[in-house]
């Protein structure tokens, strides 16, 4: 059979094949574009929810946000300690786990936001991660990190942002923990948690790295709240400035262990300084 006869015989099938390949490629490209467009649209709608939360927080907490509102993106961050949501300082962005993209954004938008901060304090994992109250609690929490971040940027924050922003492997566990006591403790202060468990004897105990890692959340959230609450009760902005300007330090017991035995006196000194500052204003 000659070449011309082969081409003639299979021309129809070849044309159908090429049309199918072209159609599939075009359809795939459209779907990819559409999916990206949809994600951008959902991110924009979440950003509007964040703006609403900021407005509520300013009204109910008596704080003033500074600078640009945070962006919202759906992406899993490598090495992130938190699985569902993370606020990234350098990017001023709240990162949410991409599985929230499958949630009904309309349900989240149409249900009222929680105005009582105490109701936002306990973020319990629901049976359904698309639970609108659960998602709003996450956003409420991360938006308060944004408040502290914008406050830090307008103050003399020293190496504060650097320590909080660093990846786990680039900073010691103790430095990370003491910085995050303030970072998370301030957020907890605004949330006024109902479920609070921290024994002040923990400050005087000796902790090795393994135990610190095990108790990281206890120290950061409950310990941080216990440390900052009396200080911020003296005045939120003045208290935050004191915490920024006076880093929390651990006491090195030996090469493997630390103690936080100086934190009670740190708290006492802060209260004296803030009381003196308040009396001088009168």
C-alpha cells in the first residue's frame, strides 16, 4: 500500500484523534484557569469576612488596627506548627488549609459573626471542619495576631519580629517559646479564655528540651496568658510596649535544662513600672 493510500485510509481517524487531543487540552486549561479563578474569588470573600471581624474587634475590644488588612490565602505551609490556620508576619497574610476551599462560603458569610470574645476563645475541633463557627474562631484568633503585628511595626520591636518569624529549625526552642508566650498570650488576653489551666509552680520547675516540647502549648497559651494578663490590665497599649521592650528570658540551669523562675519577678517589675507611669500621668 502506497503512502498516499495509507493517508487516505486513516485520514478520518487521524482527524478525529487530533480534534480529541485539542479539545481535551483546551478543556483542561479552562478547568485549571477556572479553579484558580474560583480560589481567588473565595480568598477575596474570606478577606471581606476578616474586615468584618476587625470592625467587631475594634468595637468590642477597644483596640485600633493600624495599616493594611491581612490577605487570606489557601496553602499548606511547610513546617508550620498549626495545621488549620497561620498568620505570617512578613507577608501580613492569614494562611488557611486548602481543605477549607470545599466549605460552603455562603453559609459562613450568612451566619452572624461572634461578637463576644470569650465565645471565640475555645477552638475545639468539630466533627465537621466546615463548621462556620469553627472557621470564624480561627479567623478571629489570627486577626488578633495581625493587630499585634501592626502594633509591633509602629513601635521599637527590637528582634521581636525576627524571632517570631523564624522557622523552627532556625531558632532555639527556648527562644521560640519565650517569644511565643507573649505572641499568643496577648491574643489569649483579648479572648479571655473560659478554660484556663496553668499552675504557677511551673515557673520554678526545671525543664529539659523534651519536656518543653511536650508542654509547648501549655506554656505558650496558658502560661502566656497568666504572664501578660495582670500587665495588660494596667493598660493595653502601655502593657504591650513594656512586653516588647523587655523580652522574657529563661534561666539556664545547665546545658540541657532551663527554668522560668524569674518570670514572677518580671511580672512584678512590669506592674510597678506601669503603676508608676500611670501615676505620673495624673
